[in-house]
């Protein structure tokens, strides 16, 4: 990998993802609702020096986001977590440090409960617990993940230091 970002299209040509950086460890950056992967542009160069960095646009976000959104699949956070797990698999990555902002904190938590062996660390930036228990919210669905997180995650929630 080089320090120049390179774009890839993933999960059946739906999600735009970008690789950059160098190193053995992989950091996955997942943005919050209302933004896209460009929200990491100021943090990415710092991480690039020591990590391979993978960011991606959540379904419904970024250029042509409407084409990546599936009403049935993305009616709960579990669909977004499935996208994350598919992205990791398609990119042939065996373990990641995951950084999730806002709703992506909940998405990462769900994915880590489902596949704990893929995640070395979870870092949550301003995670949004409002998605946990509000069935009227379109992103409802993380209650089970949040209640079982302590039982299933074999790692600590630390910074990437």
C-alpha cells in the first residue's frame, strides 16, 4: 500500500471504499450519518504513517448514495453491520482496528458481536445511543448488541496508541 488513497467498489458494487497508508495493521474508519468518508481527511494522514487505512461510505451516503441504499437491508443497523462485515471479507482482511463515529459506533458494535474474531479494537467517537431503544427511529436495532457486548468481545476498548 502507498500513502496515496486508492478507491475500490465493494459489496456487489454498492459501497465506495478507499485504501491508503502502509503497515501491517488495518484501521477501518466508518463515518456518521449526514457525512461520508471524506470526514476522515484530516485524521487519515496521521494514521497512514503506521496503518493500512480503509474508509467507506455507509449505504445512502456520499456520491450516488441513493444507489447503495436498500430499504429492506438498511431498515435496521444490522443491515449496515452486514455491509461492514462484507467489506472486511471482500477486502480479504483478517483483523481490524475499527473507528466508528456516531451511528457507526453502534454498527461496529453489532458487527463485533457477530464476528468478534475480526476485531482487535473498537474505538467509538461520539457514539449515538439514541438508536438503541427507539423503535420509531429508522436505525433501530442495536439493543441486543449493546446488551451483549461485554459478554462477547474478547478485547478492550482502547485507543490506537
